[in-house]
């Protein structure tokens, strides 16, 4: 996909320009938040991608949004660069690639966890510690609740799935009994 290749170059350049852990973490959060706002606000997206809107007006809008979102300086510089290069249309790809590359540099990994019930802080902490040990990197969890699991959790780190759900155990038991 062309957008991903271009986004990867931007993300890599931003990681190289701001290699310290503090700015990398802040930029990751800021890119994800800005991307979410940009993709969610259709009017904003239409204005920012409209070639008839003058670049100065787009920059003013972007600065206003960044001010309200209280983005880090490094994030502001990067987003202004993306705007000036007319690549705002791929900001969601840049945000995703930036997370992937910066997590690699920071020794982190995204863990998508689905639980049958809402996890307590203690349970989430223990699960985060276990996933970090399994992966050998600091697990950053994204937790969803799905009651259809009946009990337990399913964790996905990259392409590896750790399925400790009751639904999966019942499915395995059914297969063995048949």
C-alpha cells in the first residue's frame, strides 16, 4: 500500500529527529489523539484536504487544534511539517507507523486484550506483567470487554494469540469429545 510506505518514511524520520523516550512517548500519544480527531471530524478533514483553502488558513486551524489539545512541541513541529508537505490525508497511517517504530525503539509492544468482564486494576497489572514477560518487551495493553468469552481473556501481541477464554476451552473440549 502506497500510503503505508510514505507514512513509514515520515514516521521513521520523526523517530530519528526526536529519539529520546520522553518525546517519542508524547508524540505517540499526540499522533494517535490528533489522528482520531482528524478522522472523526468530517468537516475538519474536508477543510484540511481541500486544495481551495489557503495554506495559511489550514495552518491557523491546525495551530488552534494543537493548542486546544495541548500537544507537545515535537508533535506540533511534526504535524506542521505533515501539513506543509500536503500529507495530512495519511495522518492515520503516519500515527500507526510511528507507534510501531517508536515502540520498537522503546522496547514496547501493543497487546490487544479482550476480557469477558471488566478487569480490576490489580488484574490488569498482573496481566500486563505476564504479557511483558511472554513478549520480552513492555506490554502496552488495549482492553476490550466481550461477554461472549464467558470467562477468561484473549490477548493478541502481533500475530500471536494467547487464548485463555472459557469459550475456547469449551470449544477444545467439544473437539476432543467428538
